[in-house]
C-alpha cells in the first residue's frame, strides 16, 4: 500500500504575510492622510481650542463658524468658479489634443514620426520653472494677463497625456484599423467611433490626472493674476490670513483649505477605480 505524504500547510504563513503588508500600508496611508485629517478637525474648532496646549486632534465643541468666516471674508464663491473654469478648460483641452496626437503617433505613418515623438517625450524632462519667464512674457505681450486665457493657455497640451494614450492605442489590434479602412472608415471616424470608446479607461485616468494637476496649481496663477476677481481657490487661501482682522486664526484658514480640497477629493474618490483600471490598461508597449 502506497503511503501518501502531506505537505505542511502554508496557509498560516501566507495569511500572516498578507496581514503584515496590509497593516504596513494602513500605517503609511494614515501617516500621509494625517495632515488632511488634522486640517479637517481644526476647521471645526473654536479659536480657544486651536491654541490649546497640549493640542487635541478632535474638537471638544464642534462649530461651523469657521466655514462662515472663510466664505464671507473673501469671495470664495468667485475663487471656486475661477478654479473650476481653469481646471475644466485645461482638462478638456489636454484630453482632446492628447487623443489626437496619440492617434497620430500610434497609428499614422509619416516621416519623422519617431523623432517627433521622442521630442515630445523629451519635453517631460523640462521643468515648468525653466520656461516660466518666457511663458509669462508671451502671455503678457498678448494681453492675456489676469484672464482665463492667461491661466489656461500654457497648459492646454500635455506630453504625458500623449505618451499615456499612445501606449494604450498601441495595444489595440491593428486588424481593427484595417477592417475599418476596408469598410470605408477614415482616420477621423475610426478615432472617435472605434478607438476612443475602446480607450475610455485610459482617457478617464488621464482626465483625472489633468484635473487634479490643474486644480492644485499655485505658482502660475499667483504670477499671472493681479485682481481679486481672477484669483483661483489656491491663491485665495494664500491671501486669506492677511484679510482676517484677528490675524492668524487657523480655524477659518483650515476651513478654507478644506473647501479647496473637497472638489479634488470628491473627483478622486468617485473615479479611483477608473484611475487604477486606466493605468493598468495603458501598458508599456512600444
């Protein structure tokens, strides 16, 4: 009679490793989110609680007065509108131009295609601070200072978006394009009726990146705007402390910061699955 040997169970070891990794990720996530958590709780504290020592994370007496002060001291509604218009225009333009450029680099055949693509990718290594002064001089010469055109024009094209979408377009079987051409489908129709619907995940992921990047801009709006009516939300918070009669009252300041992060946080939480799926689908082919 054959004797069957059983291997030692490995389930406990695997389970312990998973638990350790998850605990580590939770600790890292809490550490990263701690400044935001403290800002949120501080926005609900009274002035006396903010300066209490030793400080406490949770407020003892919850209040919404800080949000009232933050909204009324500065035209936060106008700041919010400016940030929404700026981020919306930049996101829409970057998605549109990136889709068309990525299609050209991935599908079309023309002389110098690879060299031009490498040039576009090379621009990713150029920091914006390096071209900051030329951009400012050009926008000022065109008379677009302190306007929506000035806020958005330098960011309407994204080399990262071209690269990301090109990588996904390369994963689409070329047979789709050949079949569409046989059926009389031109490049423009094939792009918008076949390729774009197949690329919703990647396009959505890039749109989230573009929106968050535009929403969190600080340096360029600070320089290109000069009037209160054209300030974005990030710049509005910068000048918030100087308009408070009580000086550095961190309760209203944190309330303004919470108002600024809520739209970006909502976009991320709603579309996080789309973001992960889009990155996973993009691949690194080519």
